[in-house]
């Protein structure tokens, strides 16, 4: 298994990735694909449920393994995340 470079992952695109949404205590709340992303929200699943980045944590599935991301760390517009996470 390859090591996942967190910085490179966070600078990438989230739309279309499989994700497990967890609350602050890391209990799973929902699972699905990211349909849309805004500065403060991730839209997940077929019913397009919205989750606030500030109060949730996210576990993204990658080819190298799962990546856990604290929502507060990605509270940027998707296009600004590349510039801010250098």
C-alpha cells in the first residue's frame, strides 16, 4: 500500500469521490459520493444531503487507502483550496 500524501490529496478535487461523513466524535452519519462542494458545505449522496464542514469530519476513499479530513481544515472554496494549502 502506498502512503497517501495528505497535502496533495487536499489540493485535489473532491467531487465524485466516495466519502463517509462523521460527526465531531467520529461516529458515521452518512455515506455516498460527493456531488457538490461549496465553501461551507459538502453535498453527499443521491438525496444530496448537505453537511457543514465546520461540524463534521470526512473519511475519503482513495486507491491508497482511506484519508480522514477534519472539516475545519477544508473550509475554503474549492478553487481557493489549492492556493491556501501549500
